[in-house]
C-alpha cells in the first residue's frame, strides 16, 4: 500500500438544511472513486449559528446521528474513509467537530481546539487530543479550519505519525491556502483542506463570504490540486503516501531528528 | 517609540574576500538611513567552505574581530542596530552565527540551531538560546536561514516577546520567502530576511545559486518590500513596531492566549 486517491468535496451548504446538505455531499462523494475524502467544517448544518441553543438543536451525536450514519453507509459501500465537519452534541455541550468514518463505521471524533471569533460563543472548546488513525493504510489526523494558524496542531499530528492532515474548513480570510503549504513543508505531510463556498448573513452586518480554494498539498509543497472560489466542486488526486514518511530532505537532514527540542521554549 | 526604519541589505559576497565584502556592505548600510538593518548569513566570508579548517581560518571572534568592529563603528556612527551573519570561531569550534551590534557595540551572538546539509560538516551545532534583545525600542530576535523550516524557532522568539525576527539567510531553495509570511501571521511579528545573490561552486558539481528575494513582512502577512533574485540591493521601510504587540486578531482571539498547550505534544 502506498498509492491512494485523496479528495476534497467543496460544497455550498444551505443553513439548517441538514438532509439536503448531506445527500448532496453523498452524491458528490459517490461520483469520485476516492479512498479518503474530506468534507468542509460544519458541512451538514452551515456555519453561522445565532446562538448556542440553535447550534444544539441542529447538532447530533458523532457516532449515532443521521450525519454519521449516512457517511458510514457510503464509506462501507465504497470501501473508503471520510472526514467531515459537523456540529456535535454531547449532553449540554456542543462542539465544532470532525468525524472520521471508514468501511466499518465510525472511527473517531476530533473537537476543534482553536475556536475562531464568535464560535467561542457557540461551541465548547475542544477536549479531544490530536490523534492519528489508520485509514486504509494511510495514517490520517484531523484538524479544523482556524487550527491552521497554530503550527503546533499540524506539528503534533505529524510527530504522531500522520501522513495526511484532513482539514475540514470554512475559511473566510485569505491566508490559509498558502499557509497550508508551509504546514506541509515543515512537517513533510500531505494536507487535504476542504472548504465551502457561498455566503451567509444570518446575523445582520456579519456577512460571511467563504473563499473556497479547497486544495491538496504534497509534502514537498506542491499544490496537487486547488479549487476555485465560487463553485461547489470535488477533486481527487492519487498520492503516494510513502512520500510523507521520508523526513530526510537532504542526505544529512531529517527534519524531525534535526529538531532542537533543547532550544525550544513553547 | 513605535515607528522605526527596518532594512535588508541583499549582497553578492565574493568568497574569502572579507575586507571587500564588509566594506561593500558598510557602504550600502551608510546609504540607507535605517534603524535596524540585516545582512545575509555568512555575509563577510561567502558560503561554500571546502572544510572545517578553511572555515576556521576565515572565522572570527564575534565580539572583537574585524567584522564585529567595523559593524559596531557604523552602528555607533549612525545610531542604529545591525544583525549580520558571520563565521564565528570559539576555541576549536566554528559556528554559523549572527551577531547583533548597536550604537554601544556588540550586543549578542546567535549560533545557528538547524544546520543545512553540508553545513553539518563545517560548523558546530548552535548552542545559544533563541533570545530577544532591545534594539532602540524594538525587541528583536535572530534566526538564520534554514531555521525558517522549524516553526519552533520563530515561535520561541515570538513567545519571548520579539517584535521583529532578524533573519540573515543564504537561500538556495524556493520556499522560504513564502513560508516567512506564515511565520509572521502565526506569531504576529515582523520579519526581515536578508538573503544574498550570485553563485558559488567551490566544490565541483555543487553549484549553488542563491535566490535573493530578501524581504520585510508585516504581522498581518503583508509583503512590505521584496528584492529581486539577481541584483545586490538594499531596501528600508518604516514599520510600526506596536503592530507586533497586538496579538488580538479578533475581539475574541488572542493568538497566544488561544494556544492549547494542553493539547500539543511537541
């Protein structure tokens, strides 16, 4: 096992229309023939909740809800893995989460560690560790959107052995697509960022325009594919996972062994 | 104090011609009227040493050598600070170092932590901590070239309070100029990367072409100025140092307080 087909599904969700959003995403996944696919952050609900209460009403259990079930069905059917952002309810808590499902069902949930702006009013702070999971031979780790700004997130996943960072996003600022190239270079990993397109203005004066530009980046910083900023679109590329296991970038430099932990104060 | 003039001096050193290289750099500094100027890595000697012995022969004391003295003179004369890469000899050891001098003389030396490729055969591994120094009201920290690949270097400097990262470089690969934008965004600091131009092939079959593209980046990722890839050139821009002290990027996000140290495994 070395070569797999990785994909992003760039969507345009309609706020609150979970059924439509999920079924639309499933159709796009079904058309792709990917081994690992990534959906955007909060792909099933949309982004701009007016209150924690509203988010709780639309949130689901990560393991047993409609979103999880439907994704697990197609993952089993297509023998693939899917990472997807969703609002997760756990008792009274609501998380901005990403689930990973595979051919045998639910695998893991990651709860966003670094919440952006008003998300802090809506969601509880993530309490799951950055973890790596097997996905058909590839080792994958999840982080969500704004986590990109914190180098420690991708670094932790890479040091734990991630080959591919699965990165559901709802980006509104311009910098992330370029910065993810740095994340891949500094960790020699692949990254699949799945962003959404379209706009939301459920809170007056807070119009959000999502920038699309979903992308797949290689460990050497190459942009393997990148979507536009306007349309929903899905793209898959074959990647050689073993590229992410070569941390030796010159005969004398292994980027992990070269780390000077004795000099870092973090 | 908030606004200062920061500059890079992009040079084309001639290998082994320390006198010429230093005097040429001094002329360029003198023409600039900068408060803080950065010279490239190993600006006084050139880069491609054939052996540790050769490097030792060209290396100098960081505090009392010709390079340090001459830079301190102009720093005193112009009431400015200068960071400059040089080969430093300490007993039997030779470091790829950067010194910081100011109006009152030598301030500090930083010895490159992450050595690239054949540098490991020439230089000893840096043993100085990442530190922050006052430079006329701005807090500055030094790192050298390949240190850029390790997010922990800039992060450590920023967490210690650096406003500006002074980054003497001898870049041959294409990624650093773009990656330094990420370093500035993730830490909300300025960075001045001073690179060289020209080629060296003192070891047969190891022709090095340095990429120039020296640059000054703002905490919000703006490229304030960037040099070309071919010519020696110096550029200065006025920057508002206080921009680097605002770590709050939204009313609810302070990028340092938002760090989830409980979740990082570094």
